[in-house]
């Protein structure tokens, strides 16, 4: 296994480096210290052909201009916060309203839009990169200074483990996710409509016209949101379900996990992605309205990739019935998700 480092550009007068992690079985992961972005994952298909399975751009400029969070670590809060404000300990905090009138994905200078410090990791049974960033009190409008550490680690079992630790110096809220757009067809030769998604989830969150949770938990039974036995992603866009229509004719919904395991399978290539997490939910986003810009593998188009954003539910601070995103002063936030790349 090896780690290689190469220059990737400059942002805000800071050097941006790219790190490529390679194992002994044809799996490689490239990430950069701007936004901890995963820019490429080369994974073998059932015949051993190594192809890229994540959407992205072929230069830093593409990522700097990107408004769709391609490959990023999103935070402090992944998802939307209604009205761009919340109350904590009797005080109201006003956040960037970067999707007026609401806040989305950590705001103007969220975790996905800053350069992190990095240290490469070379161990006998894994290689990786440790990213660090100190989010100062008041950044984006959030309380407390948080010392963030995000670690990517690749081993010879074809497991890419991502962990995030946040240590705040004051009570705050924190709920990160990884916003990679997966497409297992290989070099984006197809869209993801034929991918089979399996999620052991009996409830998903109803969304309103602003894509924010209403607070209602809906039963998946008998709907195109029932992924318990596996379902083609196409079933959503082909459905007349009003929740599908409300988010642009696809999925953009948080699912509460009964089992913290999600699998994505592309029969044509044989690639199977297993996602295991310590998070209570996963937001499935089928890139419903993604269009109008160039990407590495062609023009962006709806259903070109699917995001499996493991996290606590969006806007949890406004829903006492959701898992909490409050982290107390002196506490420690821990987020873990492991991606295993298999074939069958
Ligand atoms: C759209 O609603 C979706 C979000 O879920 C996604 O994260 C974003 O695009 C990139 O706003």
C-alpha cells in the first residue's frame, strides 16, 4: 500500500495538495485538503477493470466554482436549518442564509470550502490522511470554537474508513457528512437509475417545499421509499409520489436507519458498495436537478450520481423528536462511516 502527494493548486493563498491512497487490490482513493474533497475513487469491476466511481472535476477550479458539494466533507451542519437560525441555552444564533431564507451545509465558509491542514498516515495495515481544521467561534454564525479532525484510511480489505472528531470549547451543534456522488458504472458510462439501493429503514422524513423536514416520520411500506428488499433508484423518478415530485422528481430524503448498513449495487459492472456507519440516518440524494455545468466525465445531468449522506437528520435542532446534534462544551463529537468496495 502507498500514499503519494502532489500539488493540486492554490486557494486563498494556501497550497492545496492531492493525496492518493492505494492498496494492493486495485483500489485507490484521491482526496485534497480543500474541503477534504474525495476527487476520485478507482475501483475494479467484476473483470478487474479499474474505473472511477465518484463524480467530480479535473481541476481545483472546478471544485472552487462547484455549488453541489461534490465529494466534500460538509459541516458544521449538513443539510438545511430552517430560517437560518436556532436557539441554544436561551440564546438565538443567526447563521448564513446561503439558501435564503434558510441555511444549508455549513454556510458560506463551511467545512467544504476551507483548506484543512494535513498529515499523511503510513501504517503496516492501512494508509491515509489526517485533516485538521479549527472552526472559530462565530464562523457561519455558529457558537463555540471547534477543533475538527477528519481521517481517511484505506486498507487491503478494500475498506475506506472516514472518521470525524469534533471537540468544542462551548455548547454548540455539529452534524457533518460526506457528500460524495457515487456512480458504480465506472467512469460515469451510465447514470445511476439502474443502481440497486438497499436500506434497512422503515421510516423516512417528510419534506416541505423548501426541502426541510416537516417533522413527520413517514412509513416506507408500499412506497418507492421502501428499500428494505433492494430497489432500483429509477423507481423514484418514475413515481408519481408527491414527495418525489417535491424535490425535483427523485430522492433527497433522510431515512432513519433500523440497521446502520446501506448497499449500492450496479449489476452491469458487478460493483457493490457497502456503507456502514455510526450515524442514525442517511440522506439519499439522486442528483435530481443537477445540470448546466461541465464535469470531469461530461456535462452534469440528473441522476448522474447518488449521495449517501450518513448523518443525523437535517434541521434536528428544530425537532426534539429527532436525534440530537447538540455537542456540549468539553464533549466530543464522533462520526464514522466505512465504505467497502466489493464485486459480485
Ligand atoms: C440540493 O437538496 C439538495 C441537497 O440535498 C444537496 O446536498 C445539494 O443539492 C447539493 O440542494
